[in-house]
C-alpha cells in the first residue's frame, strides 16, 4: 500500500538508546552506529501507551535494518562491504515495501561510505526473505554453514552498490 504512513530514518546513538527497551535481544545486539548504521521504519504513534521514540514524530519502530561497514578478508582487504546483520519488519506491516525501502536507503548509504557491495545471508527456510532478495536484484549463493555444531543450509545474498 503506497499510503502506509511509515518513514525510514537513520538512527543516531540517542535514538537507539531510547528505542532499546522496545527491541528484542537480537535486535538490540545489532542496532548500533559505531561500526556502521541502523535504519528504523517509524510509524506515527497511534497508541499513547507506546513509549515515543522520536519526540518530534512520537513514532514507534516497525522495522529495523542494521548494517556493519567492514573490509573483506585478505587478499581483498582494500575492498569495503556493507553487511546487513539484521532486517525485520513487524508482521502486520509486511508486504508494504517497507523492507524494500530500507534496503534501497541502505544501498545508497553504503555507497556513500565507500562500500562496493551490500551483503547478507538468509537460512533456506526464510522463504519470504529469499523471495525479497531475488526480487530486489541480489545474487543468491547457496552454502552450508555450521552454527552451534549444526549444519544449516543458507544463501548468501549480495548486490553491487
Ligand atoms: C523478509 C522481510 C524483511 C520482508 O519485509 P517486507 O517489508 O514485507 O518486504 P517488502 O514488502 O519490501 O517485499 C518486497 C518483495 O519481496 C517479496 N516478498 C516479500 N515477502 C514475501 C512473501 N511472504 N512471499 C513471497 N514474496 C515475498 C515480494 O516480491 C515483495 O514484492 P511484492 O510485495 O511487490 O510482491 C519480512 O518478511 C520479515 O521481517 N521477515 C522476518 C525476518 C526475516 O526473515 N528477515 C530476513 C532475514 S535475512
């Protein structure tokens, strides 16, 4: 729906500190600005019981994308990439292009900060995410990783920015 009143903002440390109590453990772990940037999708606050995130808009976060800017390993350490540690949109607001908008902004920010690619990974069971990466033009590279001793089928996804 094109009229969804959701705005995408780049968080500063003060905003992250304010939002932190509203985030789950994984979201809180990755929301940062030190090594990259974090985008929030903010919806105007319909309910006064929700703590305001931004004093001006009194908005609450309904989406999150956190990126780390880093160099590739040797022998490609002079190449910078932007790695998406987390991207999530609240379930009731999915399929309204919120993630697509956040990724578009992340690609532009990554380029501004010297990155030549925007990368992420998704486990094989996250079919919505896989469809999204493909739709947004990311290349999909299948791989098998071990997490906590368990083999997991994943797809690395990457877009030149
Ligand atoms: C994946 C996720 C971030 C997508 O967010 P979203 O705001 O709903 O995505 P968008 O509306 O921008 O979707 C863009 C395109 O991706 C594809 N897509 C997204 N969700 C889809 C679904 N459930 N089924 C099929 N295709 C889907 C569609 O092509 C869609 O375009 P369309 O709606 O015009 O057909 C969201 O589903 C989510 O938070 N999932 C749980 C967390 C997660 O899996 N994160 C990714 C881990 S890498």
